[in-house]
C-alpha cells in the first residue's frame, strides 16, 4: 500500500511553482514613459514650430537634454507584454537657441 501523505507535499510544491510561473509569464508586462498622440507629429514644421506649441500638442517631455549645445526633448512610450502586442514610440525634437524646432524624428514599432 502506498503512502499518499509523502506524495502530497511534493505535488503541492510542484503545482504551486507551476501556477506561480504561469501567473508571472502571463502578467509579464511593463510600461516606460507616457503615451502621446503621434498623429500630431505631422503638425511639426522645422524652423516654425516653437517649444510652447510642442508642449501644447504633446505635454511635457519625458526627458530633456542637450545635443551640440541645443535643447532636446524626448517623448517616449514603451509598452511591452508577454503576448507580443508591444507598442514602442519615440519622438525626439531638437530646438535652436530661440526655442524653434531645428530637427525632429519619430520612431514607432507600428507599420505606417
């Protein structure tokens, strides 16, 4: 006759670990940055659009920096999950000394 009491702890441990792994796997996701409306990117005009207009369209930048002495604003939104429906959006805007857009670029993981 088998002693089922000795099998119970091992079975419970394995079942618990498997359940924990599945919960972590299916809930594995993360978000960095703040979502922004990339369709407004078409409204940015090099040499015309100001930093005040950019802020009005997109809100405050996720990051600010300096590139070759010029102010740079970065808008970033990265949402990744275990199901492969990742959304990656990065927009970089370089301003001249007077606060007018000098250059800009948008990169996304979604097809155009």
